[in-house]
């Protein structure tokens, strides 16, 4: 595979030709028939009715009684008003019986997850230039291969919904107002076998996420103007799109593959995200969240070449988030992009310095948008402080994180950064085409 080069742009236009406007139908091969229409659904036509099993799943998804605390549903962390991502700015959420147990990772959005293939160490990399590698699976470490498998985890995790057993979950569903619907779908004796009933619960949660068009509305400006060609992006947005694709500037498209790939190649990469001291587990010096090689995922623990790798997330609706990366360490889109731009050229603003002397007044060219805002004289920057040195070779060398020397010129200009933010904002669902045509939005991203 190493010699197989296929320019991204050509791949994309071929795919676009084949799919035309049937966005939803084309991009998601493993859907139920009812959901195939989704790409075409607009606000004026009623969404297709959910199947009975998906209706059960919808009830389950919003049912707070399914948690040990009685106060937490799937939607508490995956809020529909926030693209099924976190409703707050916490790096990790609090769960468990008393809602006081912090999690280990930031909550991902549940939108546009249907294309997720099962995890494999040798998945085909759709960028066409890389050999097959680790890819697929749900969550930051791909440890669930299906949405049903995934749904079992939060129900039973002691820092999420906190149920002590599968049977405990089944008992709660048996007592729920929608128990008759559950029995209608899974048979009148469905509650008698706890294992089967629990499997039914996770199957229903999967059906809901697969069928409800709200998990993939394709209603962003990008979808309307770029994919469906109903208008044009503004000049700053178009410039931002160019930065996104440009292998010498953003190069974002090489991992966050756009369009039909939902802005992720489904692959894993170690990009050296700084350690987040706000995560309680990180108080222990010896604790490291190494993604694919554990500790949450257990089957790849011996695979040292996978340590530090996390799944490339979708960038759809990313502008609606308040925390970014697997550990929620960044708090704005601008900060994320600046990290990509200056991780190597200014590591001192992203990672702590040991042994230096803090300056009361930073020099005028010391950037203040980083995680570290104190300038040090001397000392040693603890670059890649969330990855043990044995795994540093796993860090991905791709642009814009190409390992260039400290204090050298970063790949993106100030203009590029501003434009890139404008482009990423076009990926937010709920764009109002009619209103935009009457009076285009104002602000930094207009012509
Ligand atoms: C306490 C907050 C919380 C609750 C409650 C919760 N989740 Fe999650 N969810 C998360 C976090 C955090 C992750 C990422 C986990 C990881 O990478 O280890 C996640 C990941 C997922 C994913 C994988 C998404 C992806 O990008 O691959 C799915 C699907 C999901 N959750 C569905 C559910 C369902 C269904 C429920 C209810 C049964 C639920 N979640 C309840 C926090 C939560
Ligand atoms: C080498 C592949 C690669 C490249 C190139 C890349 N990314 Fe990423 N991106 C990732 C991975 C992997 C993560 C998750 C890393 C983690 O959390 O440890 C990520 C995470 C993100 C996130 C956080 C999203 C969230 O939901 O928390 C944003 C935003 C993002 N990337 C934007 C960009 C932009 C903009 C560019 C171009 C300037 C870019 N990425 C280039 C692989 C890449």
C-alpha cells in the first residue's frame, strides 16, 4: 500500500460524482431502509417514523431512571441540543450513584457515527497515501465494535450510569412506563431472561441512534452550499477550506477526511495532546491514558506501537463544543488550531517547564493563547508530558505536526488560522439557508 498514491481531491470528486445529492443514502451503507432517505429530509417534510424497536431505544436514551443515581440518562452527557455532545464545559463528566465520580475522557458527539467500521489493526486508510493501520470502532479507543456493544458500557460503568449489573438495568426497564412497548417488541416473556433482555435494551439503543434522522441531519452550511451546491461559501470560509486541504498549511483533510467520510478517516493517531491536570486520575503520576493500549481498552495492551493513539474524531459540529481532544484539555477551537500550529515551534506554551525561573512579566512576543501563560527563563519543557518516553516514537509526523524546530516559523499564518475557524463553523448543523440568502451572517467570516 505504501506506494499507492491517490490525490485526496480526485478521490473526493469521484465519490461526489457517484453520489450526487443522495448524501445520506450514499454515505452510510449499513443503515436500515427507513433511514436511507435522511439526506433528503428537510424541515418541511415529516421525518420518517421510527420502528418500534427504535422507539423503545428513544425512551431508554432519555430515561434518567436507568442510572444508579436516578438522575442521569444517555442524554445527560449526549445532549441533543449540543449535537449529542456534552452540554457543559467540563473536560470530563461526573457520574456514578452520587454523581460524584469523574470520568476519564471528554464526551464525543453521537452524530454521523453510522459509517464507523468495526475496529481493525489493519484498516484501509482512505487518505490513499498511508498503509493500512489501526482504525474503526466506537469511542476514543475503538473498544466497541457496534453501537449495541457500546451502549452496554455507560449503563454499567461506575463513573457513568453506575448500574451494578445487567439485571439491575433490566429491573428498571421492567418498572418503566414503556415496559409494555418493550414486551411488544421483544416478546411477552422478554423480562424473564436477564441476559436476553439486556441485549434487547442495547439493541434498541442502537436502533434509535441508527434510525433517528436527528443523528445525521446534514443541515450545515457546508452541506447546503458545498455538497448540495445551493450557494457559495464566503471568501474567508473558502480560504479556510483551502487551508484545511493544503498539505503545506493545515493538512487537516489528510486525517479529518471531509464529505462522505464525515471529517474523519476513522483511523488512530498519537498527536501528543498535553496532559490535563483537571482529570482526577492524572493526579497519580504513574497514570497515563494511552488510548488504544489501555487502560480502558484491554486487548491491545501489549501492542506498544499503538500506545498514545486516539481516534480521529469527526469535525462536524465541532464549533459547538466547549472542550476538545480525548481529555478535554483545550477549551476553544482557536486554541486547538493554535496547538496544531505551534506544538513544535512553541512547546513552552503547551507543556509545563521544569526547573525554570518564572518571569513576572513575559516578553512582548510571548504568546498568551496557550495552556501555559507563564514565561520561564531556563528550565526544560516537558514536551509530550502525557506520553511515557518509551512511546514517543508513536507520535505522528504528518503536517502540520511535522516536528519542526522550536522557534522556527509555524505552518499557518494568523490569516490562515482565522479563515480555518470560519470554515470549521460551516460544519455546524441547523444552518438556515433562506435567512442567510436574505441577509448573510455578519462578523469575521463574511466577505
Ligand atoms: C457520564 C457521561 C456519559 C453518559 C451518561 C453516557 N455517555 Fe456515551 N460517552 C461518554 C464518553 C466520555 C464517551 C467516550 C468514552 C471513551 O472513549 O472511553 C462516550 C462514548 C459514546 C459513544 C461512542 C461515540 C464515538 O465517537 O465513537 C456512543 C455511541 C455513546 N457514548 C452512546 C451512549 C449511550 C447510548 C448512552 C446511554 C446508555 C451513553 N452514551 C451514556 C459519556 C457518557
Ligand atoms: C495526523 C492526523 C491528524 C491531522 C493532520 C489533524 N488531525 Fe485533528 N485530530 C486527530 C486526532 C487523532 C485527534 C484526537 C487526538 C486526541 O484527542 O488525542 C484530533 C482531534 C481534533 C480536534 C478535537 C475534536 C474534538 O471533538 O474534541 C479538532 C478540533 C481537530 N482535530 C481539528 C484539526 C484541524 C483544524 C486540523 C488541521 C489544522 C487537524 N485537526 C489535523 C488527527 C489529526
